[in-house]
C-alpha cells in the first residue's frame, strides 16, 4: 500500500492524496478515526454490529463526497457529522423494524433491583439505561460527556442550537440518574 | 475537565461516563472491508464518469455520428423491411456478375497502450483460495490467484489493465468446491447462459 509515510501527515495532506487518485491513502483516515467514532456509534445504537454498519457507511459516504469537504484540515469534524447522520438514519430505520431487543418496564425494574455483580453487569445496566433515553438526548449526552466535545463543536456537528443541546444534556443526565438509581450510587 | 457544576450528583454521573468511556473496537477486518467498499466506490465513480463522457461526446458529435431511434408503425416497418430486402436482392445479383473484389485488409489502428493497476478485493472468510478471471486474461482459471490479507478474510490482487471496459469474476475455492462469484460491490452483467460477471472500467492515466 505504501502508506507508511502518510500516516504521520495531517488530514488535509491525506485528503489531497486521495483526491488526486491515491485511494489507498484513505486507509490512513479510516485507521485514524475508526476507534474514536466506534464508541459513539456503539453507544448510540446499542449494538456493535449496528455501529459497524454505521461506521462503514459513513466512511464510504465520506470518501464519495470527499471533494465536498470544504476544510480538509478538519476532516475529522466533517466525518463526525456523517457518522452522526448515519447513526440517526440507522436508528430510525431500526425503530421502524422494531429490531431492538424487547425493552419494557418489567424488564427494567427487574434488572434494576436484582442486577448481577461485576463490571459487565454494570456496563449492561448503563447501556440499557442509555437506550431508554430519547435519541436526541442520548446523542447530546454522549457527544458532550463521553466524547468530551464542547457545545460549539456539538452544534457544528449536529446542526442544533447550543441552548437546545444544553437542555438535552441536562435532561439526559437527570433521566440517567433516575434510571440508574441504586445501581451507580 | 468537564463542567459538572450544574449537575447535583456529579459522582454518580462520573461513574456512568467512566463506564461509557471504555474503548470500543470493531473486529480486525473492518479496515479491509471499508477499503474494499471504498475501492468499489472509486471504480463506480470512474464508471459513472466514463458514461458521462460518452454521453457528452455523443451530444457534441456531428449529426451523422449520433445515434437515432426510429419509431415505426407496423405497416411502415413492413414496407421498410420489404424495401431493404429488395435492395439486398438487387445488390446480390449485381455482385454475382462482377469480378470478386480483393479482400479488404483491416488496418490495425495504432492506439497508445495505456494501462492502470487495478486492485481487486474480495472479502470471504470461508475461502481457501481465490482466483481472478476476466476477459483480460481470456477467462483463464487459476492464472491470477489472489493473496490472502493478514486478517485472513480479505483476498487481493493487483492487475495491470488497459483502458476500457472489462468483465471479470472470482473463482472461490472453499470446502464445498469451486464457485463462480461475481463481485458483489460493482455493476454486474449476465451473459446468454445466465452467468453473472462484474464490470470494471479503466480510464487512461493522464
């Protein structure tokens, strides 16, 4: 592939290489952003398989539209917008098909009051509580607190206003606390 | 550091966030699968550009080089067919009475040989061996073997192809024998016998 000398270069340099016909150079960008965005997608969609789909679609869509990336130095931020959109699309499609595992209050109550010990169990509880949030709230919460983005960055990625984002994060946090009461406290 | 000032129960939220910050990884084949799709997208873009260029060239062509479609009624079609048949009959009669013309030599048109390296990638974790076949190698089996990538799922081969349209497919050998596999990520074409192959268009390097 011969991308060894590209791996240390900034995004803009790699984008330029891809746009001039070095398709293999795109693998450097895939490697650079894959893990960071996988976590967000996995938590947004509640499934590693769906995260895989979302990331793959996002990377291919980004490649197809690479010439439209106005600021190649900020390729990562531009790609994040595409990842967020793919997650929204997949989540909406999945909601229609009702493919998700059955979530109901009885299950939630049982899980909350009688959860098994251990990190994995706690992680499952948290992931389950996260899945109970409204999609927009979950998205804002993850981007703000898990991925550590500023509200300005989130606004740029999602296209939503900062005050609306702050409200979503606040409500998501309060809802998570309610759902996980007795689990994480 | 996060601004939890407006959060009344920072410790519990921190605990949630710390759990969610645990790294999440996709399987090791992800990069290869993405790059396989990316290469397919790149080829599709070349294909689309080729079609666009052909359309553009035809639009700019003089009237005698453009393609036209004739819409004929049944009667006018019959009349046209009868006319053509009549002309052919007269022509055959005249030709049979003349000295045979010398055989026409088809002059080989001098064209610049222009080739590009094209990477073919197939992701198949059950394959034991994969070969590439196509019109560029006379559909010869086992002449162009693909190499298994380090992750064990992807198979690749790079072939130098001349510009133009090529049809190809993969021969995949697995525990059930050998199978003809059209590339699932590119445009496909079916021959008269129902065999499906894939299409790749190669543009000349500038």
